[in-house]
C-alpha cells in the first residue's frame, strides 16, 4: 500500500502505533547515537513487525539536555540525526511501505538558545519581548510566586538583562512560550505546516495540558498527599496545569491539523482518567487521541485491570476513539513491573481491546529496565530530583538487535549503556517461534485480519477467578478474550461453538474447541472466535 494519497480518513482507528526514540534505535555512523539513516535501514523490521505508524521523539536541532524536548530550531534536523534530505528519504521510504510517520510537536517550550528566546530575554522592548512568560520579582526580590518546576526547584529563573523572571515548567534551559500571545500561536502553526507540507501524518503534542498558566499567577496550594513524594509534587498544580484556557490552544492546534486531510493529533495529557474526555473536545475538536496510560497505572490483577478499563471507557465522550499505551520514553518498562510472562498477557490485552494500541520500541522483545551506573546517568530529572526512582534512562537505553556487546545498535560507544544479559534481542527472538516478539507480531497480524478486533464493540464479561474476560462483537463476528492474570492454572468457561485463534504461549494450534471450557495455563491468554463454519 502506498500512503501518499492520505485518502484513508481516520486511518488511526485501525492502526498500531510504535514509538521510537531515534537516538536509541539504530546508529549508522558509529557515533553511538541512533540516526535517520539507521532508522531507514530498519524499515524492513517495522514492516515485518506489522506496525502501521511510527511516532518519533524530537529529531530537531537541540542541545539535547532533555532528550531533544529542548528545541533550538523547529525546522532543522539535529546534525547528530542527519539532515532534511534524509528526513524526506525516510518519509518516502516509510510511505512506500504503508507506514505513517508522526512527529513530536513541542509547543510549550523551546531551548534557551532558540533565537526567539535569545531575542525575548535580551530586552523588554524587543519585538519578541512577550513571546515567553515574564514576571517581575516579588517584593522581597524573590520569584513571583511558589510555582515549582517539574524537574525540581522554583519554576522561575532570574534574567539580569530584563531584570525579570521567566517561567519554565521543566528545565531552566526550557523557557515556556507565552500561548496567550497570538504571534506565538501563529509561529507554532507555521512550524506545523512546515512538517505537514513535507508529508508527515500528524503530531504527538508534548505537554499539551500545561500550555496556559494562571494569568493572576496565583500560588499553587499545598498537596495534602505530598508525604514521600518528590519535592516538585509538594503543591497541587491547579494554577499551572490543565487550566481551562489550555483547551483553546489545543483547539487551535487541531484547526491547523484539520486543514490537511487525514492527519492525526495525539497528545500527552495528564490528570485522573475522568479528565481524559475533555481532551477530545465536544463542539470544537481537540486531540484525536489523548494518550491513555490506564493499563500501566493499574495493578496487575484481573479486577483492577477490569476496573481501570471500565473507568476509561466510561470517561470517553460519545464517538471518541479509545487509545491504549503500554510503554513510552517517560514510563518505566512494564515488563520490569509485571514480569516477562505477564508482559505477554498484556500484549494480548493491548492488541484485543477496542482502541488504537501504542507501544514503545523494545516492548515487543519484553525489554526490561536497563540498570544505568550513576556516573553514566543522562536524564536531568534524575540529576535534579535524585533518590525517587525518577530516572528515565533505563527505558531509553539503545535497542537490542542482537547479542553482541552493543546489541547491533552501534559500532561505537553507545550514548547510554545496554544491559549485559543479551537474551532479549530481536535476532534471537526472530528465530524462536514462541518468543514474545513473535507473539507481538502474531497479535498485530491477528488484529489486521479480524475486523472485529479493530472496529468491533467492546463488551465486558464478568471477570472472576483471576481471569480477565471480554468480548469483541460486530454484525458478523464475535471474539472472546480470556486472560489468566494469575500464575496458577484457571478453568474458563463459555457457551457456544468457538475456535481458538491464538494463545499467548503460541503453541495451541488454531482449532475448533471440543468443549465449552479451557484450562488456562499460568499467565496464559487466549483469543477465541465464534465458529460459524
Ligand atoms: C514530556 C516529555 O515526554 C518528556 O520526556 C519531557 O521531559 C517533558 N515533556 C519536557 O519536554
């Protein structure tokens, strides 16, 4: 399939989306960092795996203090990754294979060496003076209020040239843009058009919930649940995060997207599950897919998972399309949290729920957190707020393609170390019919084959005895999914004639089931379909 024509409307409803942190995917020139040429060389793998779209973390020019989420120039590819010509080559090659490309859009902040900030911080009288969030000192000369950076300390930084403070939600080197300024909106819209015109299929909007901060600069109240939490969580961020005015900014971004056919807007949102509906919008559309981490946040227990799934579906506005995420560059590897056998069950859950599945490079080989020696830590979060287990490097370690010391990722020294245990790698798992990689691939193919899994209704069944169960139904088909969440065998019953489509063990062959029950082995999930033959 060639996707150049973008004629498939809401293609993301049927898509499986794969997140890639480019710096850790495949190095092509031995500098220890992944790059565009490396990714181009791995398109065959993406095709083999069966993913429909790739979301790339930022690839723009950046000092890389925060994995590229500190952008110095939105229209330039960072030289460590390649150049625009290579980007165009990548896009063309992906599209030729029917794979779409989503870029990260970081509208909330730039790097402090971005020319906009250089101008804005030089004087209160320059044209871009109001492009960032500037405020006078408090009477005692200190920061204007008690707002804290997510990465620790005050969110205000003194600027001697302006004799004012500027606001940064994240690092001191990541000043927040002023989204109340129409010129800023217009500038970000231009950036979006620059990439949309090149043919990208959409954006994942970074930090979309914090675009607007309280205009009165009111202090955040103390967090009653702060005990044991990292210092940035000392306050409840009601005046900095998820302000109602922010929604208008997301609507603006969506309008830009909607001026192009078939482009996707997904986004990082925050807050409890019951807030997620707001990010879809009603009269004015907002995000197509606000990213939902409910499966990661729930404890690995049938009733908790069932409750988390139910709460999420209940929170969705009518006609909103669901989305499920099981990994990401900010999230601790779920295989470390729940275990290897359980990760297989989670893969089946992800690929059989109603909604667009997202997973992160390495999840498909059951990758776990890589232990990073303290002298090799790169993540500023860990450096600034140590001791709370916040370090994101363990998830960001380079992809493991084979069992060589640097995993086939680089011929040089990898920018972050890889684990010593080489069992979990792509090459080994590609030749093992029962590997988790083969399971991911098989599940993606099954989803592709079974329209009912992509578009059918979700019908919960009563989960008991540690078996999480549900149906997917369409006018012509009915599929049952039963996931044994325990490490003990469990019997599971149904009524009617069904045939087995897949077991997470990948060893039961597709067959008509002779009985109306099955003994699920420890951590076994099965997908069965009504037998109409
Ligand atoms: C959200 C990104 O996912 C995270 O990695 C980054 O540190 C912050 N935004 C700041 O840009």
